[in-house]
C-alpha cells in the first residue's frame, strides 16, 4: 500500500517554530517531486513549498518565503518542512504530496499530484 504520512503538527505560539515531516511507505520518494500544501477553513488550498526529486530545485509561496525551508533525505525516504516565525495566518491543515517528475512551480501552483498524505494540523495561536 502506497502511503504518505505527515507528522510534527501541533499548537505553537506566534513567532514559534515547527518542523513537519513526510514519510513514505510502499514506495521510494527519490523519483518524485514532493510538495507541502495547506488548507485553512473556508480558504482554497495553497501550495506552500515544493522540492524536486533530487532536491536541486525548490519553490516557496510568497506567503512563506524567507520563513519556511524544505529539505529531503532520499536515503531516509523523508521530506521535511521547517517553519519559523509562524503567524496566526499559517494555521491550516498541512498535506504532503508526491508527483512524478515535474517543475516545482507547476506542482505547487496546480496541486496536480499522484499521492496525498492524510494531513496534519498546525495551529498558531497565543
């Protein structure tokens, strides 16, 4: 069974940090571009950050640029999203996704992917 499983979500105060992880089971991630998407209640899904299969290319939405970083460890079959300087507007369910090779910008802007994780809640509140 092919699965993506996110972890690391939770409640954090404004200005704090969280690190999300995405682990794959049933397949290896090194063939795929990986992206992090988020959706808040009543809002459209947003492509937050995407990384190419070998990690050489990354994309960040304007809303998180300079605050979030994305990395991958293909040997461990995981991708991470480090989120710093968190704001209340970052509150959302965050999803990990995998797509067969494409540009990172296309993946993040279209949301057209092959696999989705189940999501992890991130809440930024004092």
